[in-house]
């Protein structure tokens, strides 16, 4: 535990980023406390995925700061903004888990092998130990019997559950979920969300970008609405997804969303 | 080292190289033109034919692709006239060889191109009442040519380089010109530097021109 | 006629052995050089990337025959004396190296970006990502075209006959010079080259199927 248990685990402050002349993030700030589940919603192009990718430095950011457990993510603390060394970055990234929209399982490794790679090479665990942990987490996501299957032999929903197991097996401080059900057939969405829900119940801290409004409402402690690269509204689900909304952009977004989904 | 570059003798005999380059291009253009005809006919025949014809065409393709070009050149120029009563110049013989050679590669290109034509297009052709022949000429071939244009360009470029093998039967193309200057002036490094540059520049000019043509065709779609 | 050819068979076999020896040397040397240069092209600093790009584009832009003559006649002119055998091996190796560089570049480029990102996300360092995620996958995409490309080394080796090296091509020409049986000997030679190269291309196709990430 860090010195100050009340300090936010993830602290994003005034982060801005531009791709060329396009500003994708404009002074975004948000906090995630230990054990919280925060959902980021918003229209495509609002910068939500970019924000998530900045948190584990898959993207660099131009200004502002992102701290996890008090430690700046991509840049050295002292002096000018100097990118961390490759080794440092790797060590930082090991503290955050990420689940991708397109699964990104390693096709040449089995389900267990996917989970064991980080445990062995980053955490330095023995083969047997890593295997045990992999089997434990495969059991948690309901795939104990698929440990030795290759990704190509699994359904999309099963692949994504392995993706989640791969991320949480590293015991990250925070789990980042990037539209993890968007690439799935509708009938496979439920099994994946069920896994996320049970992780939330266990107290896993999570930041997720999602289009599943019902799930965001049920599972999140807070919802952040992003539009045009900045946080437009944030608050408890009942407030953000309720009927009484002043924020016009949010109202339009939800109206359009409901029109296309119901 | 102590080798002083001196290009004077190269420039004095530059006509050998320039004439050689033009002949190389001529050989490549004529050969690919004949090769395209061979490739098209055999590819169309292949996709509609029975087992025996397919096997024969496949044998031709695989044979040509797996034998060194220089051996094919010798075989046609020195070998064939000993068993068949024909006589031809080295140049004609080489064009015949390179045509058969490019034809084999192009059968493959066109065959996979024909198979890549979306079946919806063929159905649409049927739906408006086109005969099989009309469907081939007006629907399948134009679409297939557009699909295969990049591969066609690449085949032409590598054919242009392959014309250098004609030098082994004394066809005075660019590589032959280089050897002539090599043996007669001994400005060896210079001549190969110049010839390398000539192949490269010509290749890139051709590549650029062909990409322009491809873009025009893509835009017209 | 048949007797004359039979009589020449041991001589032809020697030529064939030399063809295989040249091809093998070229394939092995170019694999080493090509992989080193390929890694330089993909991950190296800008000057190295440029150097490899220029090397590869130049070599692939000129006929192999010009490359062979350039090396064979050009090296002695600048004071480097190699036996004709090694000059031939050097020239063919340069040609194949450029090919290997391109196969490798293509194989690595075909690995989706998400693979690198997923590897980063679990905290693997650059070298670990290459060793455990990128190269194992790139290897499977590299191998089939590379094996198929060995046929180019075998076919290209026939050009060394022009340097007076008694490979299969040269042996055939010499036997024809004595027997005047041009057609049967050229066909025999073609069949031998065909057998070797066709076997290689079949192996390549089979590997390609085996290396898709689906177990049968």
C-alpha cells in the first residue's frame, strides 16, 4: 500500500495530445480511486481510446501528467520531460493490465502460453509456477479446459476471456479495457461482461472504454463522458445516464445511442 | 587499390550501351506482348477446361518456372534446330524463349486474377442476359486485367532484367555491350558502374510510368 | 547416342554436385547476411536503414548476370583477387541477400501492430518482444517464401558457368561440345534442375499450410 491510501490510484491531470494539427485530447483530467470502476463513454473520435492508451504509454502525450500510484507514467520525474528508458517503461506497463478490442492474443502460443509469457519473462516466475497461475485464471474465466488450445481454435468470446486472464494474471494495479466487446458477435458479449463483473466484485480497479451503456450503468462507480477530446461530464451512473441532463451534448449522444440500439 | 576511374573510353563507345539498352527494351516489350497472349489464352482455357488440359498447362508453367533461363535459351537456340528443321537468328530465338518464359509466369497471374473476379459480377452479367463469351469479354477480362495490372508491371520489370541473358548467345543488348567494352577497353569498373546506373534508371522510369498507368486504371473504376 | 551420354554421366554428376555446393553456400551465407541486414533495416538507426535500403534496391534493380560480371571482372581491377569460384559465390550471395532482406521485412511488417502492443502491455522489453512475440510469428511467414526463393539460388547458379566454373550447366555444354547431342543433354539438364526446384517449391507450399496457426 502506498503512503496515502486515499490518494487516487490513477491521476490524469491536464493531459493534451495532438496528432499533427488534430487535437485529440484537450486538458483531460480524471481520477480513479482504488477499487473503483470508471467507464468512459462518448462518440467515436472523442479521444477515449487515445486516453486509455496514454495511461500505459502505448501513446505518448504532449503535456500534462499521468500518475499511477503517485508515479509518472511515461516520463522521468526530475527536470524536463524526458522519456523513460525502455526498461523503465516496460516495468511501468507491467503494473497496468490492458485488454484490447481485437483481443491481440499471441497466435503462436496456447491460451496458457499467452498468460505464462509475462509471468515468466517479466515476473520471473518458474515454468511450473506460471502454469499454475495461468490455470487458476483460466478457471476464473471459465476456460480451464482450453488451456492448451491455440487462439485460432477459440471463439471470439473465449479469446477475449483469455485476453482478460492474460492481463489480470500479472496482478496489475489497474486494468484498462478498450471496447473489449466491440469486435464480438452479440451472443458472445454476455460471457465476457460476466467476467468483468466478477473482477469488479473482487475489487479490481478498472478504467474501461465501452459502448455497453447498460453494463456501464450496472458495473461502474462513475461514468465519464468525453466529447471532442475533453471530459464533458462525469459523475455516478444515475446522474450521467439519468433523464435529467443539462449537458446538451450528452443528451444528444444518449438520444442517438438509444435510437440506434433499441 | 590505386584504381583511377576514367570514363573517357566508356563515352567513346557509349553507342554500344545505348543501342544495347534500346534492344533490351525491345526484347522485353515484344516478349511480354507475346507472353500476354500466351498467358491469357492458357489462363482462360485452364479455368474452363477438364483435368487433362489443366495438367498439361500446369506442367508447362511448372517446368518453365523451375528451370534456369540460361538453359532454356541454350535449349531453344542450340538444341531445337538439331531436332527440328528450323533456322532462326539469335535474336528471334531469344524472343521466342523469353515469350514462352513470360507466358508461363503470366498464366499464373491471369489464372489467379480470373478467380479473384467477384462472382457477383458474373451473376450480374448473367442476369442481364450476356452469353458466356460476352461475359468473358465484357465482364471477367476487364475486371481481371485491372486486378492483375500490378503483377503485370512487376513481370515486365523482371523481364527487362532477364534480357541480359540474351548476351550468352551474342544478342547485342545492354549486358553484351558492357562485356564488349569490358574486353576491348579494360575500363571494367567504369563500364559496370555505367551499366548498373542504366539498368537502375531505366527500371525506375519504367516503374514510375507503370504505376501511373495503374493509377489511371484504378481511377477509372 | 545413349552410350555417349551414359559415359558422360559421372562428369555430369560432378557438375551437379558443384551446382548444389554453390547453391548451398549461397543460401547459408545470404541467410546470415540477410537476417542481420534485415534487422538493421527494420530496427536500426536511420543511416543504417538507408544503407540497407540502397543496397537492396540496387542489387534487385540490376540483372544477376551484370552483378556476376561486375564482381568477377571488377574485383581484380581494384586489386582484390578471388578464385572464380568464390567470386561467383560472392556475387550470388549479394543477390540472395537482398532477397532475404525483403522476405524478412515483409514477414515482420505482416505481423499486426496489436501484437507488439499486447506484448508491451504485459511489460515485455523491446528485445523480449522481438524474441518471444514478433520473431516466432515472423519466422513462420518468412520460411515458405524463403524456401521457395532457394530455387532462385539454384537457377542463378547456372550463370556461373559463364565464368568457366564446371557446374551442371557448364558440364552439359562441355559434353555437348564433345558429343553434339545437344537436345537430349539440354533436356536431361532441364529435368535435373526441375526436379530439385520443384521439390523445393512443393516443400514451401506444404510448410505454408502447416504454419497457419490452426492445428489439423
